C-alpha cells in the first residue's frame, strides 16, 4: 500500500505574514492527520525571508500539541551546524512529549546562504567529511549505545525514555544514499528540488543496504512536488506560483514571498524563462488526482519506494489543503 506524507516549508504567501504562514502550517498538519497521511515533516532553512521558520524542533513541539496521531519530523536538521549531542537532546525531549510519533530527518546541506552558515558555525570548525561520524554519534545518544571507547561514552542524552525517534538520512545525491545504506538507516530522496538522479540514488541505497540494530530492511521515501485540483486546467493555474518561485531560485533571485497566481500570471517571462518552466514541470506532478496518482505509481516503480512525501507550494490555503485531500482520497489512505 502506498503511504503519503507531507513536507511543509511554511512559505509566506504574498500579502500575508510569518504568523499567518505558521498558522497555515498548523492547520495543514491537522488536515493531513484527518486525511490519513503518515508523517508531517518541516524543513530547516536559515536567512530566507520567504520561509517562516528556521528551527524544526521548536515548530514540531507546537505541532505535536495540536495533533494526536500523525508522525512528526524534521526534513531535515542540518547536522553539520550542530553537535550530535544537542540534536539528540532536542529529539529525545520531543519523543518524551509525543512518544512513538517523532522522526529525525538529517541533512548535510547548509540550508541557507554561506553567510548564514558562517553565523551558525561561528568559532566552530566544521568538517563535512565527519557527517557520517556525527550520524553514528547521534544514533548512539538516542539509543544509549555509544561505543565504550567513545570520548563521551559515559554521557547520556536526557531525558531518559524507553523509546527513540526513527532516524532518516535525507539527500539529493548518491552520497547520502551511501551513508544511509552503510549505517542501516532509512533514506529520503529530495526529488522536488528538480534533480534527476533519484532513481540511481534509490537503487544504490537498496543494493548497498546493510541491516542494522534499528532497521532490518531498506526503508525509503521520495519527496515530490504535487498540485492536485478537480481539473487539469485548475491544477496548472495553481502551479503558476511555484513555477515562478523555482524559476527565481534557479536564476539566483530570491523572492521574499510565495507569489500569488495573479502575480505569476502577470510576470514578464522571457522565452528562456518559459523553456525553464516547461523543463521543470517534467519533474513535478500537476493535474487531477487520477492523473497524479497514475504518475506517482509509475514513479514509485522507478524509485523502488511505496512512500511519497508531498510538497505543495500553492498560494491559496484552501486550494492547497484541497490538493492534499484529493490526493489522499485518490489513494484511499483516509482512515
């Protein structure tokens, strides 16, 4: 059975505020729970005016208090910025508050511009090659299983609890897939970025997977951009906002808000812009629920996964929630 999950970045829509965006994220989490989605993850970004949150741990505590069943997680914590011990403390606390519902999604990307990384890492030496070691340390803290020769073997991450969050490694390249496979962890591929290496990375993960004490079989998901509506025409109209958003990101021109459909329609596109938009649409799933379901099932066969994490950057809140509802009904996941 296909599982559906949600990744939300708390885009601040044109004409709205950060508080509005956070309220929308909360309502979306509640709707996703009603619709039968498996998980609700929130991202980590820094110094980006269009996104309303930078600390997934803080937002997850809030979302946990406003939901009751759906799994909650980070998509993801950018571990090289931090100590594994502090991340373990944060997520052990979340697991204590919401037992059996917490995922730790980890990434090694900066999550922002270089100036933000320098501020986060002020007076700290960061070696990206130590990321696999950091992942192993984090798992050791979460499960009270650090090696006896570890320099902090006698240190426990508090609070002491009988359960531990699930750990996922996230990425858009082969390297994260290799690390997840070697350490026997779940792997999530960020296809919604528009990268084209997903099939290879997922295949590499499955083939190289080594069972661990925490996961006996490979477990994966693909994060994809989906926009559903009752008609293809309406879905394509709603997608204009994300078309302009990703075009600007590709051109290195940061937007301060998610544009409305009207703003996106009125934008003075060049022929090159339109070519880039058409190319980007080939890696997104836009249309009626029946069309999107068929395309996702085909993608699941290519990726070798039965879970999709859905990203839906739509300006109109009601239309965005409706998109998630239509997709859930098409797959029959509502409980």
